[in-house]
């Protein structure tokens, strides 16, 4: 269906050569650079100095110790979401209901964590919270997954619908059964600092980043090194071929959706148990749509995602400061992400067109040309 | 709960006028999306086009002091936004979903940014545009004022739905559009350009989405606020998908969404308070239930979201 979303089963470019290694890097970095330049032009039009703006982002998001810690903390949540997305996208299932899955799981965790952790203790309690989050996230994908598997209903629509329902349901929970007795903004009971995810050394960075790193590594290994991963990728690359292979596509669809939802739900747990400790009513950071482009940029490669999530976390954390300094709304990040997606699609188009042109020569000559004619 | 309070004039007036205000942007956008989907282009960036339309429309109405010129500006904004879809998806055949999501995010960011840079200090509001009162009908009790004393674009909007429905079913242009979404290869073989047909369909979709956005900013809200579409574009996509090519159903769908978006406010007038979170969920729950019940009958053009490459299967 698409050059970007579908994993190519046949490696066209030999991996071993320097060119073969460099090409994916160039293909991923170019759109980011182009987006930064285009964003700079937009800033200039608005009468702001792009250099000092981007300087602020780097300074606050990466170079200052406090900002760097915040960026790493943000990375933990985003990485978990990315892991969940990769599983679904690899199977060519468009799970776009991630905000609903994230918020609903976060609401459940935030509402239940204070009593669970205080009665069961840290280790068992926090683990149970993660399990709850995973179950909530997975359950929330059941309707889209079932409709897709059984009747082939377009999952973009159903996940988007469940997304809106999930967001509202999370708020209903937070304003209803999970509402705190304490005065102030409507929110859930606050999980005491001492009972949240333990921090590393003397920083504000909590072990969520380790959990996320382990998860993304696990997803990478499962997707690339196990039969299940292969089955999911076959399903994604060509559903018809998957049927002819004798794969049980309906079950695979359910599995991919539920694993995806579970991982995204767990990111809600990381966010609640590590970052915030409480769910404020009407809170919606909208991480979902922001992570989608990052996963594409990384070409659905779990390990490459880490680099892009890191970059994005820095932009988000630094951007909060930079936009305040430049007296602009915080939504500049959205512009950057949108631009990155546009340019990514265009760079991909250029690559495909170049390969098509070469392909019109003859296959053998084309590969020799591609390698620069050195070792045909 | 006093049930007679439900039947007051104030309740009906508030419900009908509120539902119309909320439904019209969705109606325009879903009509546009229906055309584009019939031509085989899944336009996920609809929300972005509406936002561009709302922003351009608000500026047009503010500086040109006319709601009509504002709506025209809104159409212009939507068409400009849809040009990216035309160039990237129809001409360059890039992935429609990736570009759609990009357009949506970009529009959210850019309109908010421009709005912040432009109106960061002052928050201008538009004066209420004049309404067209139909004699006699507008004097009817309860429903008269809210149904028959509205901005004329409302009537034009409903007329447009019938016009598009007739065009798609009864004219050769409509046949071309549907062929572009169903079997583009056949259209190509018949000597009609698939790319050109899809281009016009997407531009029409942009114009309608922009008009919907303009209506939202100029007539429904009277001002522009960032993210003001609040998912209306996505609701419109769902409605368009559920109509299965029978565009008259967009009226039913958008009114359903319109009613559920305003029923909370209207009920408050009747003295009943339902948390808005519950009410906001209603349209989406309805859609999911409809999908579960009628899933087997759902149907989409078979070449939807697939770029057309001559000679490729």
C-alpha cells in the first residue's frame, strides 16, 4: 500500500556497503534538516530570530542539566508509545487511537495507584499498576481489532472513534470515581513522591527510561528475530500472501492490536507513576499524533526510533522555553513535526523515483550503477 | 426531574439553533470528504483544511467586514491546503495517510502560531452577521426563529448536498469521479485522466472543508481560537465513510453529531445537567455501535487511498 509503511521483504540495497549503511541515515536526517530550515524561514517571517530560537531549544532541552533530565524523562513515555506503534504499523494496522489508549490507561493507573501501592508495597504495587495499564490499553483495542479481523472494517476510523471515547471516558473516571477529596483542580489522588517509580542516582530521571529501553529492545528482537515477528511483518507486507502462507491472519490482527494497545497503555503508567503522580481533569498532552511521524522516520526500526524520540524530546522540552522566550504559542513543535512528515514523504518519493529510473536500464546494470560501478 | 421542562420553547430553540450551528461545519466537510473518497482519495487532513479555512475565513471577515467575503476567504484557505494533497498525493502519489496526518499537524501548529503572533494581545471578535428571515415561517413558535432566521449560507449548504448528490449519480462528471475511486484503470482506458479527476475532487473537498471552517469561525463562533475544530474533521471523515456514496446521508449524520454536541447546553436550559463528557461521547459511541451492527454492509470505494499508476495492478 505504501512505500513508507510497508517493510520491504527484499533488501534492494546491499547492507554491507558503506552506501547501503549510509542511505537510511541520509534518508532520515534530510527531512529533519529540511523541516528545521523551513521552520526557520517561518520564524523569520514572524519576525523572530531563528538562530536564537533553535539555540534556546538546544540550550534548554539538552545542555542544561535540568532540561536534559526532563528530556530523558519525557523520552521514557514517548519510547513506550513508539514501541506500541511499531508493533501495529509493522503489521500494517493503523492504530491511530493511541491518545485514547494512553489516557484511559493513565486514568486507571492514577486512580488506583495510591491505594494499590500503599496496601501492596512498592514493588508489587507498581508492577500491578503496569499490568492494569497494559490490560486497559489492550482491551481498548478490542473493538477496532475485532471489527478489522472479522469484517475488515477500516481500522483508522474505528481507532479514531475509540480514541475520542477513551479521552472522554478517562475524564469521566477522573471527575467521578477517581476524584480526589482534596480541594483544588479536579484530579485523582496524588501518589506521594516516595511511592513513585524510583529515581536513578541523584537525578529526577526515574527508572521508566530503563523500562522503556528494555521494551523497545524487546520489540526490536521480537519483530526481527522471532517467528511471531516474521508473521506480523508478512501480514503487514501482504495480507493475501499471509493467507496463502497459512497464517491465521485474524488471530495475528488481534495479537498485533492488543500488544500495541498494551504497550501504549503501559506508557500511560510510566507517565503517571513516574512523571506526574496524578491525572488532572481534561489533561491531554496529545503525544499520540506526535510519535507517529517519529516511528515513520525511523522506518519502523525500533532501535532507530530511539534517536528520533531523543531528538523530539529535546525539541519538546526546549521548545517550551524557546517559544515562551520568543512570545509564541507552544505549538511550534506541531509545525516542525508536520513539516518533517511532508519532507519525509518527498524524500522517499525522490528515492523511489531514482530507483525506478535506474530500474529501466536492466536489473544488473542498475545495481552496478547504484554501487557506483566499483564492484559490479 | 420535571419532564414538562423538556418541552419548553427555550429548550427546542436552543437545541435546534445550536445543533444547526454545530452541524453545518461538519456537513460541509463531510460532503467534501465524500466527494474525495468517491474519487479514491482518503483525505485524513480534513481537520487541517478546516482549520486553514477557519483562520483564513476569520481574517477575511475581520478585514473585509463581510461575512460573505470571509466565507470566500475560508474557501480559499481550504483550497490552498488541499493543493498540498493534490501535489503530494494525487500527482506525486505519496502515501495519503502520512500526508494527511502531516497536513493536520502542520495546520494545527501554523494556525495557532499565526494567531498567536497576530492576535497575541487583542482578541478581536466579529459582529454577528445579518440573518435572512423567511417571512411567515420564521414566525412559527419555537422552531421558527432557529430554523428560518439564519445566515443564508445554511440554506446554500443543504442545497449543495442535493446538488452534489445529483451530480455524483446523474451526470457524467459524477460517473468519472466514482470510476476514479472504483476502477481507475477503466477510467483511464476510457480516455479520462484519473489524475485530473482526482485533482478536482480533492480541490472541491478542500473548498468545502474551508467553507465549513469559515462557517465555524465567522458564524458559529464569531472568532478564531487555536484548535477550534475539536475533531469536527474526523467526525466528518467518519460520516463520509458511513454514507457509502449516498451523500444525502451526510445531512442525517452531521445533524446527529450536531444534536449530540449541543444537547448538553440545551438540557441545561431545561434544568437538567448532564456532564459534558458523557454527552460528547454520544456521537462516537453511536458510530461504533452502528459499525458493530452493520459492519458487514460497510463499503468503501475499492481504490480508496491507493495512488493510481498506469499499468500497475
